[in-house]
C-alpha cells in the first residue's frame, strides 16, 4: 500500500514547501503532491509532526563507525555496523572507504561490498578506495609502504565491483594518463588526493578523466603564487567536484569559504572522513599499528597527525551553516544532491521527487535526526 508522508516541511527544488505529501510505494517516491490530493486520502498516512523532510545524506568517505574500521575487517558484517551507525546521523547512502592497503585486502573489501549490495544491506552504495596509488610526500596517516603505481592487474581489480559505484582517490603524478583513461572508461569515479602533483600534472589528470578531489586542501599541494598546485587546479576547474571536511579542524572555515566562492554552485559537497568512534563507544582505535585518539572530533596519532575524524553528516550540515555562513537549504544539498551528482547518481538519489529512491531524513528544528528511510523503509 502507498504511504503518504504528511504534515512536514518538504525540501524540494524550490526550497522548503509546506502542505505537501510525499507518496512512497515500495522503495521509491511515486509523487510529491498537495496534501489535498485524493491520492493522499487513499494512502496510509505517516505524520511527520511538523519536522523537516529532506533527502537522505550521502557520504563518499566513511572509513569506519560503530566502533569498527573497514580496513580491519572488510566483511559484510562490518559494513552493516558502519552503515547502521551512520544512519543514526542521517546518512542513508555511503561509500565505505578502504585506506591504502595490499591487493589481498582490496580484493576482500570489494568482495564484501559486492555481497552487501547483493544482500541489500541498507545504505551501501559502493566503495571508495583511498589509495594505494598515492604520494609518499602527502601520505598523511596512510602507510606509505603500501603505495605503488597501478599495473594492468590493479586496474582490473579497482574496476571489478560490478554493482554500485567505485570511487578511487589517487595522486595524479603516480598514475599515467593512459591508466586514468582506462579506469574512467570502466566506470570508476576518479578523484585526486594525497598528492604532491603540480598544476600541470593535475590539469592533465582532469583532461584524462579525473572528476573530483578528495578532502580539498588536506594532503595536497597548496595554491601558490607561481605554482597553483592541486588546490589551484581544483578551484579553477569549473567541471570538477570537491569534497570538504567541515569540522573546524581539517581546514579553517575562511579557507573553505574561499573554495565556495571560487567553485560553481553544486560542485562542493560534504564528507566526514569518519572513523570508528562515530556511533561507537570508544574514542580510540588502532590504525596501521598506531593508537589513534579522538577528542572533540579531532582524531590524531601520537605525533599529532590527523587520522580522519569523528564527524557525522548531521554535524557536518550544522557546521556548514554555522562556520561557512551558508543557508540551511544549501548545506542540505551539499550533503545529498551534490554528492549524488558527483557519483553519477543524481537520476536516482539526492532529491525528494517522483521516481527517486525513497532515501529521506526527518529533522527536528535543531537539525537532529528524528527518523530516516532507506529504500522506503523507516528506521
């Protein structure tokens, strides 16, 4: 039976609109209509009690959550725990992210994601391979001993998921344009990150099929007066997307506001780079044999090197409004419509509209998550 979600403020392409009903049948939205429509009376009603109904958040960079790290145990059960932890904070679609590792672990991670999608684990949209084709000079918390240049077998491995989306973060100076074109031709979404590339190298990678940048500003060559670097190429290029971590630690808010001013609207989206403490009970975890400790959303090793974050997407939205001074509607789109477009899912995800997957979140006035739907199923 069709369900009508009523008595809410629905985020549409025109902004928030009252007196609308969202009709859901199975896993999809079948129509958004006036509350007076006859189809609403014929449907089973669900009272939103005045809350905001927004598209579910899409997070392209989730290393862990619920106390577990994807690298430690790349299994379907790990994916269930991570996705369930992030759903509490409005994330209805995510890419579990594998930090640079050996080919054996990459195989296991890809198999786990493929199995999770086949089994219908709520929220799993694909996989993000963050490395291992990265620069030792901009390694961040990654283990540089895992880094390498891709060969033909690596290209086959990266492109082997089948179902769902594959995002690959790479250093343009470590991957040939021929390899980039081969990966892009097989449907892999390519993003620059953990890179010491020059502006020219980055521009060449964009021309070869790279379409985005992973956690803009962090772990990449900065904008300079005579060498624009990766950041300069990212800000100049109107067609590419940039993920940003808005936690007050990774990047100064003023620096992020510069990016928002430089890029066309819709080309910057929110990510969390989340680690196990999100939705978990401990504020420390192990990574590459090191103890990582999280305090106030700030995750570092003993040397003070950033190691992801304890940020969730609902907090990222709140931070975008408070720190970046952008309207709430724009912040919400940065968490939904814009990452969907980056992944090529904007025909099915990231909006509340006819034919879209019924991934939605009900928010209170303080932007806390009250309820969520994934594929039409409420949590």
